C-alpha cells in the first residue's frame, strides 16, 4: 500500500508512464494481488495470520529533518496491522510498505511472533502466483486498488537513455483533475 503513513491512504492509485526510453534495461512494474496470498496465509498459517491482523506496525515518511519520536512536524507516522479485516472477518485491506517501516513499538511478547509472521508473508508475496511484471510504455497508465495490490518497479540501467518519468495520482486527485 502506498502512502500508508497517512491515516487514510488512497484507495485507488493511477501510475502514469510519461517517459521510458527503449534503450533503458529493466524498470518493469511488478504487481501482486495480495488477497489470495493472505487467504492462503489464513488457511495454512492461522497463527501468523492472526498476529498480522492484531499487531500494529508503524510506517513513517520524513520530509527534511530526520523523523523521531519527539518531533513529527516534518513527517508522517501511523500504526496499523498489516492485514485489515472487517466485522465479517473478510479481508478489506493489506498494508505493506517495508521501505517505510519504523522500528516496531509493541509489547515484548509480540516481537518474535510478529517478525516470524512478517518474514513468512514477505516470502509468500515474493513467490505469489498472482505476481506479474509489465513494462509500461509512455502514455500508458496503471490503475490499481491501493489497499489490495502491491506495486513496485524493478531496478534499471539507463544505457544512455533518459531517466524514467512517472506520475502518481490518488483517486481524489484523479477525479478532480481528469
């Protein structure tokens, strides 16, 4: 989930490819539909599933100065479990952005089981049958459910080409601008 350091992250994201020279190697978009993976976790590893629905983890995004516990004026920090379920026990969101993880701030007895569950789900996402790769071309847009689909981009070499240029819109920005 992008922007999960906000209390209410965007539900829909639109990623526009503005420029992507053909001499650039790599840079493919990688997508994973998390819901089938998380359902598999629930079936095969119910204890780890329960941990990731209960134990909150913090995400943060700092701007300018380093973010710390005393001063969050220059950044954002929010805590939520990785797996969100509704009152009917249905999955309604998966929050997964390891690059924005903040140190774990939970009860000591939750730490080991959290990391065990986190590593297991991370491996499952990496090996997911729902994982696809696609090289976007300029003018193409990728529209994703930000609470369900993980997205990233593979590393790339410019090979004399221009840098990749992307634009990201949230559902609100998309509706108001387009």
